[in-house]
């Protein structure tokens, strides 16, 4: 991914069957931007970006998108039979809502737990969202991002056919992941050395230790 900003508006098709964004400003240093249709509805697309440099950091370069009050965000993880894992997504959604300009943010689980993508999509619409951003809480762009989530989002949108949505990229090779992993390592080593309590993830598990 590469630095870019997009002002989302409903999608339209021209006479040559080439789809484009209506009244939309796009600023990007990409060599390639492709919007791929999801299903048969031209309102529903996923974006693929090809940067002009393989080493380009995947950050926004300090550019902020203008967030409208009518935009809803659905943050999707895999879902787990372990309730503690599912509740962690709720905590993340609360953090995301508190630290961003998005007012309508709902958690969703792809499978194994509720709320589903369909339920979260509907909750956003009920709160006044007229556009939906489905963003995967996934590390890599595997089958779930490529097929499963688009399929579930498309199914959810059938009930709200006048509400366009976009599926964003997963976390991937974002440079801030280096800081996150490094921070986790340092904290666990501090705990092992007796200089810090267990983190909220490991608390009560006794797993944060050296094995031999």
C-alpha cells in the first residue's frame, strides 16, 4: 500500500463499463490503483494498490482523511470459541473509537462468534451510517481477506442496498508493526526479569517465561 487519500462517494459505471468514483478526489503516488467489484453490485468494491516502490513504507505520510459523521466502521477479526479473545476485539474497538474521528464503530467476527459482519453492518446503518468501511483486524491478506470477508460483506449489504461499502487492506507489512512487536518483546523480557507485571494478554496464564 502507499500514501493516498480517498473521499468515498457512491460508485457509478460509465458507458464503456469502466467503473469510477463519482465526485471523488484521489491523491496517490501509486503506479497502479484498481477498484475491483464485489459481486454484481457496482456500489460494492474492494481496492487493490500497487506502490511504485517495493520498499515504500505503508503509512499515510501524515495525511488525514476527512471523516464524515455518516461513515460507519466495522472492524472484523476471525472470531474464537474462547470468549476472552472475542472480548479483546471489543476493547480494541473502544480504543479505536476514542482515538480517531470515527463515531460509528462496531466489532464483528467472521465466524464462531457474534456479532457477525451482517449484524455489525446493520448496527452501523441503524446509527445513521450511509457508507461503511469494513476493515479486517488481520495480519496477512490470506483467503479470509480475499474471499470470505468480501462474501460476507456482500451478503450483509443486500439488506441495505443503498449503502456503499469498501473493504480495506489488512495490517500487512505496516512499518508500525515493527514497533509493536519490539514493544511486546521488551515488555515480556522485563516481566521475566522481574521488572514488570504480566501484560493484559498474558495475565494469569503464566505463559510469559523461558522454557527449557
